[in-house]
C-alpha cells in the first residue's frame, strides 16, 4: 500500500498524517502541519528517505497527553464543542505541560485580536480552562482584565414579570410555563430547555439539573403551583423533553412578542431571509431570558430572606463572589439605626 495522507481529526490532531507502506517499510507519523501542501511535501521527503536508505523508524516516545487528547476526552464526555476548533488549531499537538500562562495570553490575542476582554474570555479562556480542568490539569488560569465585562443585575418588578408571563400564556402556554420555571428556579435558559421528564420528581417537587455551566449537578425545588402546571402536561410515558422549543428564532420571536404586548407596541414584520429585525426602542427592550434568573436571585433576597451564602447553597452559583452581586438589593440591618439619628428641630 502506497503512502497516503490522512486528514486532520477533530479531537485528536489538527495536522495531516502520513500512513501506509513504501518499499516494504510501514510508516505512520504526523506530517507536522495542518496545511495539505506542506504535508504532501513531507510525504515525498519520507519516500525519498526510504529509497535512499536513510529512513529509520523513530523509537516510540513515552506519550505525554496533548491538548488534542484533552479535547477528545472533553467532547466524549458530552461537553460543549463551541469555540474548540480554533483552540485545536492552536494547541492541538502541544503537551498539556507546555501550555503556560504566557503561551495562553499570547494565543488569546492572536486568535481574537480585535475584541473586548469579555468576548476573549468567553471564546478563548473559558473553553480552554474547561478542557484543561476536565483533563485533570489543576492549574489556575488568569483571565484578562475586564473579563467579566459589565456586571448586570437588573431585575423585573412583580407587575412587569407577571405581565410578560400572562402575555406569553396567550401566545403559547408552554412559553408561559417556561418563563415561570426560570422565574421560580433561577435556571439558565439552556438548562430549562434540556430538562427531561425523567429529571422531574412531581411527588417530591424537585427538578434535577445535570448539565450546568459550572459542571456541577444540582436539584431545584419546585413550587406547588409549578408542580401542578407540570403535572397537567406530563405525558403518560413520563419521558422525553419537557419543552420542545429550540433556542432559536421562533422562541425568541415569541418572547419578543410577549414583551411588546406588555408595552402596547406592535410586532414588526419579519424581514427577508437572513435579515434581522430592526432594533426596537421600548420599555422592556433590556429584558432577556437571563433577566428571569437575576429576578429569581433578587426576589430570593428581597422576599425569601436568603443571604449570599443561601444563594450559593441553592447550587445556582459555585462562587460566593457571583452571588454577592445581589447583596445590595436588601438594606443591611445596620440601616435600621438611621431612625436613631437626631432629627431636624421643629420650628
């Protein structure tokens, strides 16, 4: 069998590989490049070395795990593939021990040169860190300054939250139920859309969230009214996805229609295929699905009496610093002493 090139393999190597037999000598090695032209040139060099008697099969070195190995394990575990291709192209055959902080920072700027720090963190640092952690690399990675972006904790008032849900009910009862689930459990939208009936214990009033942003499963408590609404739509098989929505245009359009209805703004017509709707200026334009998560946390502080440690204990956050952003919504007990301050003299 003549020598041939095997193309790069996602999760294993970004480079072409040389395989086959030439004049009775078996060859299986990396061409050392993702560029096919360079790989073909290297293949011809190998053929000439074999014909000249200069080819010697290198001893198989002890294999040190590479970034490509780590990505393969990460993907096989069912983790997100988004943003991994650029990382594979950059670090594919690099041993994990060779991925230093300096190399990480250099690659981040090379791959994402003209973006905000928050975008660079999302597209590069976060997936890279997730892959390394999954591979057992217990080494903290410093994020760029401004990686967290602008911290947003704006929340819905009761009238606005319930008005949006009522309008959603009119559009699709499942959409209204989805928004109630977000509001009363603090789930992220992707967690709610992945929810299956097998994950819900209606008798116990709980929902198991297995795949989360933090990588740690958690169990959410379901209010009695949520349990009743879920029980009403539960199929006899008790299996399958709870919500059949895909996180795409139709779901977002229905959500937009509900918000516009609350503000008495007509829904603009859909543009041509591939065109976005014009940006609308209306009172609830800032509200998105994640706003319901912020609202849950804020209401837990304002009405549920939960402190920062209590929010972390729900499992919705693993870092107290993330939950601490909601500490300001309830005045500290010390503020009660303001009533003891001297008042302005009468007259």
